[in-house]
C-alpha cells in the first residue's frame, strides 16, 4: 500500500524515528551481548562467569527499557542474584549446581532479549513493506485466459461501462405511472370511517409540519451542522476529498458560524432553491466494501449539508406518523385477540385472565416496532443508526444493518421451528426490488407524497431536487441531462422518499392479507401461515406493478415447509427461488444450511485477492476482513434456534476453506505465512504466537476464524426442536393440572367464578353445566397468550454468551505483568484474545520472557490505529 495514499507524512516520520531508535538499540545490544558472552565463557569458574553475566545484564539496554515495571524487575533480579553470588563465596552449602542454574537463566534472558529485538526489527520491516508502493504481490497472478474471460482490468472497464449505460438508460427516461390509480389504491386501504379519520389527521399533521418547517428563522447553528457533518461522514454520499474537508470543518467554530450564516440565508429563500449546477452533477461508479459498484453523485459540500438537514427533518416527521398508524390496534391488523366472552370462559375454567403481553406474538410485534418498522428513517439529526452499513457492527441489533438482519434471521428461524411444530406448515418468502432508488418513477413518488398530505410548495421543492442536472462525463458541462427517474442513493432523501412509497406496501399487506411485512427499505420478508403468505405475495406483486417498480427475481424466492402434503394451489402462488440470508440457506425441511457453492466461489475470489496483496500486513488485513469478519457474518451468528449443528457446520466449512486456500501447506495459514516471510525477509523459526498475538503486543493480529465459535459452542442448545417438545410437554401438564383443579371445585366455587367471569349475566348460565374446555380450545391462541410459549420463543431467539478460557494460577502473574507493561491485563481482553493469549502464553514466556513481543513504546500506535480503520474491499465483484 502506497504511503502517500494512506499515511500522513507525520505518521511516517514517527514510524521511521521509532524504527531507527529500536534498530540502534538492537545493534548496541547485540554487540555488547556478544562481548559479554565471550568474556564469560573465557572465565575459569562458575562464580566468575555468573558475576560477569550479571554485571553485563545490568548494563545492557533492553528492548523495553524505560517501562518502569520492567526496569524495576530487572533491578530487583540483578540485586537478588548478586546477593546469592556473594553468599556463595563463603557458604559451602551453596552448590555449583545452583550457580549454573542462575547462569543458564542469565543466558535465557539474554536470548529472550535478542528475540524481542529481532521480532521488533521484523515488525518494522513488515511496516516498511506495507508503505512501499513498489512491493511485489504475494503471489504473481496466474489467471488463465478463460478466467474472467480475460484480464481483470479489461473486464472491469467493460462491466463498469455496462453499468453506466444501464444507469443512463434508466434515469434519463421517464416512466409514467397513473397518479389517479395510485391515489385510489392507497385511499382504498383507508376505506372505513375510523381509518379515514386517521388518514385525515396524519395529513393535517404533515401539512402543519411543512408550514412550520419553512417558518424556522435560523435552523442552522454549530450543533446542527456538527450533527449533519457527522452523518455525512458515515455514509457514502460524498467522496473521500469532500469528507476530509468536512471533517476539518467540524473542528473549526469560525468556519461553522460562516456556514450557518450561508445556509440560513439559503433556507430563508427556500422557494427559489436550485441545484446551481449548470455544469452538471457528476455521477461516477464507486466501489463499496462488498465489492459492488454503485453510481454515486458528487455533491457540493454545503448543498449536501443543507439537503441532509431538510431530509432528516421530514424523515423524523414521517417516521412518527407511520409509527402511530402501526401502533393503532383498530387500524393495524394484528393477531386475533380473545373476545370478552372468550376471556370470560378462560377465567371461569382456569381462575385467571390471559394477557397478550405473555405471548410470542407480543415479542414479534415489539421487535417490529422497535427495530424493523421504517428502520431506514432516522428519528432525529442525532440518530446514528446505519441500516445500510456493510461494515457495521453485527452485534448492534437496533440500529445497524448487519445487526438487524441477524435479528431477523433468528426471528424467521425461530418462527419456522415453532410454527412447524404447532401447525405442521409454514412459508417463508424473500424478495427485493430491482434498482429501487435509481429507477423510482417520479410520477409515483409525487403521487404518494401528495397522498400523505405533503403541501404543494414542498412538492415543488422535492421535484427540483429529484430532477437534478446530471452528467456521466468527468468534463464539466459535457452532456448534461435532467434526471427524470430515481433519486440519489445513500442520501437522506433516498430514505425519505423510498420509505414514503414502500410504507404503502406495508399497509397494503397488513390490511389486505392480515400480515406484517418485515422490510429493510426494499428487502422484503414474509413468514407465517402459507395461505396468508401467498395472499401477501400477490398483494406485493400488485403494488409493485401499479407503482412502476420491478421485482428483483435474482433475490426472490420462497420455501413452503409442510409435515403433510403441500397445498398445490397455494404452492403455485409463491415465487420460485431459494431463501437465503448471506450464505445461509433455508431448505424444504426447515433446516438452515451453508451454501457451499457460494462459499467455493468466494474462496476462489479470496485466493486471488490475497495473492494480489503487496505486503504481509495488507495480506493480514484482507484475511481479517474476509475470514475474520465477512464469512462469520454471512454464515449467520450462532443462536439457539440454529443449535450446535450450525456451529459445527461453520467450523467444518472454515476447515475446508483453509484446506482449499493452502492446499500445499496442509491447510495451515501459519505455515503459508512462515514461507512468505522467509521468502520476502529471510526470517525463519517464527512462533505461532507472532501471527495471532494482538498488534498491541507486537503480533500480526491475524484473526483465527475458529476461535469465535469455540468460545460459544458449548453454550448453545444441542437441538432446538427439543425446546418445543419441552414446551408441548409442559403445556399438556398445565392443562391436566387445570382440568383436575376445575373438577375439584364445588358448585359454590364455580358460581363465584362464574359471577366474576361474566358479571353474573344469566345468558351465560349454560357455562355452569359445561365440562372443562377441551385441549383444542385451550391451545387455540397460544401464540398470543401462552407465557410458556413466549419463554420457549425467547430461549430459541437467545444468542449464546461466551464461555471464556479460565485463567490458571500458574500463568496469572504473567498477565499481572502484562497489565503493568501494556496497561492491559486478563480482564481487559476479549474472549477471543483470552483464548489466544492463554494458548500461547507458555511459548511467549519461553521465547520472549513476557506475554508481549514488542515494547508498546516502540510500536507505531498511530499507524496501527489507521491500519485497523482501513476498509478492505472485495475486488472481483463488479455489480449486479
């Protein structure tokens, strides 16, 4: 990696200075050590040898000199051994064997210091290679002619040109849709009096908001600007140069004040706003972290801030309005609740009232409102959610795309298990809209905005935004054309406009098919009763056609699981294709398996990309991003609903992948890297600990893909279906207990129950003569009311906690020393690093005399931090 493209001159200077300092220490140490050993070996007796070694060791410069804890330890060691040596001059009981052991200890410590200096030198040589633009690739390309139909560079240009041509053919060609029919369709979803009243109230709210927003006198100030800048720095709207400028703006209050003045003036004249881009807004393909290219627009920085503020204000308003609709039980169709009569019967027979908060349906609706519903829309300017993030935290399941998808995957898997066990059949449908934001018809967009009550003056503003002057040519003013379809992607307006249109789909599926559609922007998921899923899918198809949208058939599929014969008529309504989340695929039997064909394709791609790396460190970065992150996420995070078999499948897949990647090295990544380091640097005999040790301790920080799963493996349910069998057994036992308790009631006790259940209403007297209700009635709405089923659902949804390696007494003091020397002890380590550090602790102590290899004062921490932040991009995927 070229230093000029990534490392600042200051960081390079610091790195060079530290490298020179450690090299000077190393050479001084080795020279003095050689003389010391030679002098000691020339001595005639053990006492003299030890005295010479001790004196020399005290004066030698250690690799981590200056760390008070280490210096103090060396001082105490020399002092103690010196006193023992003095004792030996007069005490006959002090044998030569004891002195020779001290001598061997001195030689070992000198050897350990040499090892530390040697590996510090290797570390800096690796860093120098990483910053050298002239470094040769790890493996020279061996592509045959048939691979990729020729050279990658040619295919890239050819395919990118296809992408640009496709983009142009879509965005500059209007697609006319029938605004009257769209309005009539959406209106039909609010056809009853109560729904009409709700819609009218929302429209008034939207209109009032539009009026009040325009009346804001000075909406921009320092804090508002900082919030906008922070958001723009986290998405891909702006190019790297613009982001760098924005970052500098955020720390300069004088600049922020000037920007606020300019944008407040612009806002006060909102009706006359325009793009002010006669030369055209340049659109270019940019590669994302997942390797795919997207056509992105270069925006003026001030314009981007201005538009972001307006869009997010509208996003928050619409999200609030949409949320109120979904929370309204009279409007939003949810699971059927018990009638008053049914609740009375339940109390009469059991002595208690059922509560809907005790059911799995309650859990799923909570997740819908808390996480899934309009997840793309920010709630405020300070909302840091990232529902699109390819590089986001998969453990954050409320605001990041990866995390939300992992939660959805668990919910679908759990629902499949429960529904299959209770009802015998379940369907799952997955789909996606083709080029949704890019190809959104403007006629559809403005029809929908008008339907929701957006005032005409704002429609005019939004129309000017959508009809931007674009050019695909890098030359300003060349071939400028007005956009007639679609909106800029990764822009806050994409979230606003996209959600306003697709929330209509949410309402349609709910009101017409009595289901709740789970949607991430334009990714669509249905799971539940097959007949309802089939109806919902037909609703989606009708909605898509009317609004001028397209189904992405390559990302659309269904699975109809049934313990009996499938209903042929229902099955015929489902879309063809697999159901996948990442590389995890749902089978017809209801199991989730890893798509090995897809894995193999990615392994071949990874092998080529690793071979193109020009340094060991960049190779390690690529490995960590792919094996340590990408594959772990796409295989699905372990959870009880997948059981231990899922983890075993992941571990077996990783083993197969490494055998394929390192076929000539017995599948060992360490043996492969040892060979590469030997060939490139001439260094051999490298311990395993050097590869896996965290960078903070002087290791490469190579991630072991097996360990994150071994720390969880024993915490999972072995077979998730056992949990449902346990629930069914519990349910029958509770029913039997209730039956026996009811039959034991006296007539007077039954009468008291009857009075409380039905308020003594004589028309229900027949209940007094009924036997305990049958098991079918008892279980008819268990998803809504069963606390036992809710607990089973929660157990299946649960992610395993880490089962950490236990710190043993024998090596505990070593981690206490690490805490002193590196400010990181055992409790500061992650579960994976505890595993690594404990596994290699003995090797580290024997080889280096400590649990670290390179002193932290010599490590270029600034470079390392930037190294960790650098994203690795899949290179060989162009677009789809």
